[in-house]
């Protein structure tokens, strides 16, 4: 038995060494980082298997553990769609971008500055907005344009200076306006109601006007049965995991896939934040969803009313997506029950509803033709590339300049 355990340990070490070399060659492993720690952890387990072979029960237990860790880590990575999370730790460690918030679930961590694993420079201001702190002298003499939205406003596809709020800020500099980016990945109009009601002021100044780039994230709730009016049954708790602000479990990954799974199981049972529904377990559904559309319209009207009471002009912008990436019967993941080919149609209907509502309220609506942007303007299904951000800001600037003067 001892000899068999030693042989098994040596074979395991060869597998780990081969995997390590292969990951280095495909640029999926660095000299240091969580993924490197994972391979070192596997190697340490297998060395203990060999060293403790004279005690078969201990050595055998460690061998089983090493096999589980190896299979779950590499197996989940191999089976996951490109860009999707797995149990394998990331190549490089990144600071926590977001922190838990009792109303909004997750907000940007203030004062953050780092370079992401994809090479993008990411910065949060001292007040938790995307981008740098505005120049105090310029801010004192300028009106604030507050931009609200989800990941397409936070602009996850671009680094500092290349986001569309950055480009809009450049375009409005000579008009005595400074842009503050309130966008947060995943945010729907439900979060924007809270942001507008309670947190519109940043850097000691209330917005002169507010721009909302919305629609896509609200459609995440399409076709969820008996949808909660505040998206509290699925979307709101999901933000805790999407933005990784749960203390343990959720989307957090450790160097041990087994520990990761156990932490997620424990969190699912005892954590306060739980999902009331799992729409991913339901089949896709086609056509419009009147219930979700009604909630979306109510939120738009609520935001508009709050701004109107404060004398803050509201600018609405219907969302655009990369239609070339949304043509099949599959689901790219963010919207649980909406097929890729159905999303552009649903978004077109949502934008039409947004336009009707905005005009009825006397707000400004920016109509963007679906063909105004091509594949080169996006980095994925709907987040702008640097070129797309420039194009979007250029289209938006004249309208914002007029509405916010």
C-alpha cells in the first residue's frame, strides 16, 4: 500500500507539473498569484502523500483530497464557457472593487486605484464614483452632470480616460459642466431610484442635471414569475454575488475548490442574503413581459418626479447593444430567461416605452438608432470599446449641453 501511494503521489506531481507548464505557455499563469498558489497547494498535498505513505490512512486521505482539488479546479475551468467563472482561482489577485451596502447591496469601494488583470486602469473617487476626484477649482465653478446606469455607464470595457462619462466630461469642459459617474455594474432603475432619492450629491454639490442610460439590466428581470416590485426576489440579492461583496461563499474563490464549494453551501444555508427565486432553473421565454415593463415605467416616473421636485432636469438614454453578438437561441448568461436573439427586440420595446414615458413627463430623451453602433464599438454583448465610448459621448454631448445649461 505504501508503494502504491508513493507511485500515485509521484504521478500526481507529474500531472500538476504538466498542467503548470501548460498554463504558463497559454499565458494563464503568472509567477505569483492565486492560481499559482493553487498549483503550489496541490504540489504540497502530493508531497505529503509521498512523505506520509508509511501511514496509509493519512496518506490516502490526502491523495483523495488532492484528486478532488485537481479535478474540480481544472475540470470546472475546462468546462466553463470562455470568460465565465469557475472554481479555479484567478490568474492575478485584484483588490475588492465593491463593498456591501445595506440599501444598494453593493457600491464602489472609495479611493480604489489598480490595473485589472485585463490591463485596464480602474480608479474610484474618494466618494465612490468611477473615475478620479474632480479638480476642486473646476468643480467650484461648474455644474455637475450626474450619469447613472449599470456596467455600461461604469463602462467596464474601458480604462481611465476612455469611459464615455470621461469623454462626455471632456466635451462639456468649456460649457462649465463636470461629469460625475454614478454607474455601477448590474444596477437597474430600482437602484437608480435609491441613488436619486438618497445619494445624488457627490463632492458637496447636487447635480445640475442627471443622465440615465438604462434598460438592459431591467430586462434581466423579464419573465420572472410573480416578480417582486423592487426586484428583491432575485436581482437585488444576486448583486451581492455578482459584485463579490459576500464575506464568504457566493462568487468568492479560494485556492481550494473544495473549500470554495463548502463555503458556498454554508452561505446558501445560513447567510442573511438569500435568493427567493432561481430563474436560471426555468426555460427561456419569448415575447414582452408586461409586469416587468410596468415596474420599469413606474421606476422611471419615480426618478423623474424626484428630480423634478428638486429642479433637476432629467435626460434619458435608451440602451444599445451589440446585435451581431445576440443572434442565436442561446443565453449569454446575464439575463436568465431571455434568449440572445430576443434581447434586441425586448430592448427596442423597452426603449420605446422609455421614450414615451420621458416625453409624457417633459423630460429629455436621446433616441439612438439601433444601427448607430457597429461591432467595433463594443467589447462584448453591450459594453463599449474605447471607440464606441467616444462615439456615444459625441452623440450625447449636444443634448446634455442643451438640457443642463
